[in-house]
């Protein structure tokens, strides 16, 4: 998953982001979702991380979500029931 994928459907992804990073303030998101660097700086500030740690954590989040999406696509392609 990329930043573009995420921001292209922010409303659908924000709940998952908030689950992983619970200290995010919903009110700040309209401004932060437009700039990944700014978002990562805010993530560092709100979660007591260095900027590099925040970038790594967010990159991990995107990677895990990509894997989950690929698994769902494979299951759907193979006709395997997917439970939420």
C-alpha cells in the first residue's frame, strides 16, 4: 500500500490507522493527510517517537496493510470465504 492509496480513501483507512496509532487527533487529520512528511512528524510527536521511528512504524503499517489486502484478494480470487 502506498501513501496515495491511503489518502485516496482516507475515510476508510483512518479507523485502521487510529487503531495502530491511538493518539492521533481526528481534528488534525484534514491538514495532515495532504503531506506525508507532516503526518509522520505529527505521528512522532503524538506517540513519543523520533522522526525516524515514526517513519519506520508508518512504513511497517503500510506494509502490513498491503499484505492483508493481497491475502484478501487471493482468497476472493480462489473463492475462499473471507470473514471480517
